[in-house]
C-alpha cells in the first residue's frame, strides 16, 4: 500500500505544480528546490517498495520502516491537497470576479483580509513542505540498512480482467450439510434437555464453516421448521450489548429504541418466549463463561426444538458453550481439492494448455492443504496466468515457506495480493475499515475510493467506471464473496470472508480500525487514535473524536453522539465522513466548512435534519453529498453552485424540499441527481431550463413539478434527448391540464431502460410514446393519468418486460389500440399489472390475422378493477401464464373461480391464482 500512497503523492505533486505554472499563480514560492528534491527522493524510495512489502511479513523492522513511510506519505498528501485546494479557491474567486465585471472595479479587488490570509497560507504550506522533506530524507537514509533490492520503474501495468465464475458456494460438503440439517431438524437428537440444543461447527479459517452454516440456515426445510431465524456475526471481541441489539433488530425489523443490556434482554425474551427458534452465532472466539452465560440465559425461554448453531476455529469455545453435538469440518480430500482447483484455474483454457500445466496445477492445489478459500483464491489467480513460467513461479514461491502463515496469513491470499496492480492493492486494503460481516455496497465503496484519490480517470473512462473495474477484478480474485446482484446480474453488494478481512487489517496496521469507544477505554486510547487514518466508529457512550485529528475516513453510521459533531472542526484532514442513520441529528455544525479536503459526505436517513449550513458550499473538493431519506430537510444552501467537483447529489425521498438552489444547474460534472424539482418560488431556485447543461446525468432521474412549466419552449431547453446516460426516468405532472406540449418536449433518449409517467393530466399521449422512440425500454409505469381515455400502442415496444398501469380513471375499454401494429405484440413482456382502473369494463383482443401476442407473459395482475367483465381468452389460454392475481375485482373473481366459476376451466392450467379471500 505504501507504493500506492507514494504514487498518489507524486501524481498530485506534479499536477499541482503544473497547475500553478499554467495559471501563473504565485501561491507557494521559495520551495522549488525542495519540491524537486522531494520528488526525486520519493521516486527512489518507491523503487524498493516491492521488496520491502514482501519482507515486512517476516521482518518487524521493515514493517516499522514502511509504517513511518506511509505516515509521512499521508502527511505529504494533506499538504499537497491544501495547496491544490487553495489554487481551486483562487480560481473560483476569479470566476466570481469575472461575473461581476459589470459592477464597479473596486468591488472586484480582493479585500486586504483575504490577501493577508493568502500570504499566511503560502508561508504555512512552504514550511510544511520543507518539514516533510527533512522527514523523508531521514526515512530514505534508513533504507540502506535493509539492503533492499531495487526494481526498475515501469509503465503502469495493465491488468487482465476476468469474469467471476459461478462456482458452487459449497463444494464436496454434501455429507456435512446433511448431518447439520439432521441435528437442526431434530432427526438425530433428543429434545429432553431444557434450553436450546447447541450445535457447533469447528475448523480452521477458510475451511467453509460460515458457508456451511449459511447453506443450512437458508435451506427450505429449516425455514419452514423454525418460527424465528436469527443470524449474528459474533467475531472478536464478544460484546453482549451489540449482539443483543442485532438480535432485537432482526426480531422486530427495526433498530431497538432501548439501549440498556437488561431492557434488550427483556425484549428478546418477549419475542421468542415459547417459539421454536434458530440462532446462528458465526465466528465465536470468546472463552469467557460469564459473557456467554449472559447470552445463553437470555435464550433459555424459547420453545422445544430451538437450536443454537455456532461456528468457531477453537475447540475450547466448543466446550465453553456447552455443545451437544460438535461437527469438525475437515480439509477437502486431495482429489476433490484438485478437482475444484482444476475447475477454476483451467476455465476456458485449451486442451493442450491443460495438459501442459496439469502437473504443476496439482502441486499448487496440494499446497492449499484442502482449504476451500485458498483453493478458490489460487484458482482464480492462476486463471489469469497462461504460460508455464508463471505457474512455476507460484508453485516455487518462497511464500509457502513462511512460518507465520500457519497462525496468521493465508499464503494463497498473499500470492494473489502480490499479483494485484498497485492501484487495486490500495483499494483492497482500504476495505479493512469495514466491520467484519458488513454488507459492502459496491457504489458506496467506489465513492469512498474516489474520496481517497485512489481512482484516476484516464480521459476515456470516468473514475466511477475505473472503480467498477477494480471492484469486479477483486471479486473475480475471491477477495469478495456473498454477492448481491441486481436484475441484470450486476454485483451491487458483497461481504468479505473473515480470513480476507484479517488479511486486509494486517496490511493496514495502524491505519484502518474499527474503533469501539466507551468511557472506560477513551483515555488510554487518545494517543493511539492520532495514528489512525481510516476508522469506523462504534460509540456506546459519550465519545470524542478530537484526538483522531489525522483521520481521512470516519464512518460513524448509527453512532450519533453530540461530541462527534462538536469535534468536526478538528478533523480537518477528512476526505470521507459518514453520519448516516443518525436520527438525532437536527443540524450540521457550521464548522463542517473547515473540512476543506472533504470529498464524501453521507447524511442519509437522518430524518430529523432540518437544513445544511451555508459553509458547506466552501467544500470545493466535495464529490458526493448523500441526503437520501432526509425527509425533514427543508432547504439546501443557496451557494451550492460553488461545488464545482460535485458528481453525486443523492436526494431521493427528501419530500420536504420544495426546490433546488439555482446554482445546481451549473454543476456540469453531476452524474447523480435523483430528484430535480421545478420550483414555483422565483429566481433563486431551479426552473426546468436549468437541467440543460447536466448532460452527464446517469442512472435515475425524477423530474417533479412539471405543472409549474407554463411554456413548452422552456421544456425544450432541457434537451432530454442529449442525456444519453440516463437509465430510469420519472416525469411527474401534478394532474395539470394542458401539459401535452411540455411532455412532447421532454422526449427521452432511446437508451432509456425504465420510464414512469405520473399524474399526467392531458387526454392525449405525447407522440414519442406512439413510435419507436423507446426501443430499449424494459420497464414502464403509467400511474394516475386520470384523463387519458385509452392506452398508447405499447405492444410494439420490442424489449418491454414489465408494464404497470395504475389508477387511470378515464380508461373504460382496452382494445386493439393497446396492441399496436407489430407482427409480434409485446414480444418480451413477462409481467403485466393493471390495478385501480375503476371504470374499465372491457378488455378485448380481436384478431383477424394470427399474430403472436405476449408470447413470454408469465405474471398477470388485474387488481381492484371492479367493473371489468372478463379477460381475453388469448391472454389466459395462449400465453405461458404461471401467475394470475385478480384480487378485489369481484366480477373476475366470481367468473374465474376454479371449479365453480363459469370460466374457471379457462384458468385451470395456471399454477398460481390469487383471490382476495385467500
């Protein structure tokens, strides 16, 4: 990671010097020689880092040298970023002055106070650079005592991307699975003892204990057998209070409002009393009988047949918890281990290449000692290696000889880590900041990487795209697991195996920490805190972050404490700040404006937050501002147009906002803007035309308040057709008549994947809904368009998969106009939902010629259509329908009741039919 940090400093130092020269700025003078010498020294030190990072595993003195080097690199990065920010501030001041050129000349001259501050800033930066140069010289001189081997600087390596393989989560464990299921379901144990029956899975790290427990926990028979299922990652330290909070949150579906241990215990006992429950305690380490007794006594009130399933690496834990059945998870047999490695490593390799490398591959597989995680990690590494020399290098690596691995680190992980490009190494090691078993949201992780300047745009790719490639690379190399995917199969969330997490923490000693603070520990940890750069804060009682003054990342989700907010003015090195889900925050202190390095600010789910301070507009480096679900937020700062680097303004579900500041329309770098509000409150807030320059918008966009647009020519200025990256568009018209011209002017780009038209008030649909302008549309919502008497010809949309039509009171008849003129009607439609059409009486399909209609329809919902007399026979009998829902449509329910309805025979072949009485 030191290599990556030095690379960042070198790149940014060169950039800021070039910028100062190009813009003829005199911000920092008198340090030219120091900067040149500093640059030369950094480059020479970087040349030995590959050898140093390999030796740190077994040489503590090398590890200490690297830590001092990294600490200095962080300091240098802070200074260079201050310098860069000062240049940015001058540029913005200059732009403001230019915009005032029509006013008096004197008004454009900087104030004496500003000039004095500038001079002081120059002197301060120059002194810091000289001080860091002296520190670096000392560190550089120390390297001679280690006799490092220098590696010549090369061009940045291009990494070969590989797709993630669909390998079974559990390989060769069928017998283990069946044994665990037998004990969970009561088939192999007696139910005479009081309290839950305790089962333990024990084995070394990476053996597959958690995966096996997950397989059992999610088994259909287990889901049906237990009244309650609870999964808790225990880890180390064993904290009863945290464990009880997680159990309560799972049982009641929300965070507990009580905090004392006794109150939490009472809530659990009330919820599980007499119920048959399963609780999985994953990754148990504690041998403290008193702590375990607190948990066990709380769970003794469950019903007969309740189970506790624990996973642990320690036999002593098995005895301590009072296990009734212990399942020792052994290494995979040699043949199965080799087969798993072969399946991954030789994927898509030719038969000749497999024959050439098979023998070496078996040697590598055998070195993994039957550990599934190691086999998968090495298999994915070797999948990207294609010549014999590369395979032999891995097989003969000295890494396999290091004694420390038996206790601490997986050699497979280290070999795979060494093979990562430096840029991806730093992205991986940053993940140590997340607590074990955390769900890591891909897009949030990428924004956090951006905030640390880990991602660099190469001109053809945005930083976000580079971040997605890095994420997918790490996923393909088994650094991430337990993937959550969207409908298109893209990974949107993941976890890290606890062994991988331990490895990341090893790489970032004294940098990344999960800090659990209470009054008893606080004083003794103050000095320790000063070395931390990235932290997740868990606050149990009153805690201060004042002493974490060098933090670059502070993740304090659900960890509200007033002293955390009070200390913000001291955390002046912060790049990323997460205060999300802190429901007690009502206002953000104005001192947040001192966080000049800040690039990521997450305030989501802080529903008591009323407003943001105007000082936030001085955070010129800010890239991400997340205010999602801040439902009480009433206004945004007026000068937000100064946030020229803002790329993501996430403002979904901020319904108290009635407008957006005018300057947002100037933020041409914006990629995310969930909601754009057309204001009725004058010139200080955005009008529809302010969307014109936001052509980088992508993902989802909801345009609200279109009833405020009185002139279609204003809507034309938006040029929605030029916003080619938008995937999901929502248009809200406020039921206003006379908006067809506005709707016509808002024709989207044909790349659009999802469209929602809400409260459209005219009788006629815009023409672009009639033709082929929506060629890529997969999802369409038409809601509360109460005056439209008919539906548009949606049957000709070539890739439409889901169509929802709701509350369209003007529609009395659906006929051929709905089908359009295509030879195949609704060729890809899988799901059709029509609900709340109170006046709809007939839906007919009258076809003279034989056309294919809805050939993929799987799911039909016709809810709350009280006057609808029947459904087309073609839809019921000539489509592959699997689900039919006719709830609250009384005529349909009577007519199509299976066995007794007059047309019940027409739906007898449909597996799932839902009625309102069910």
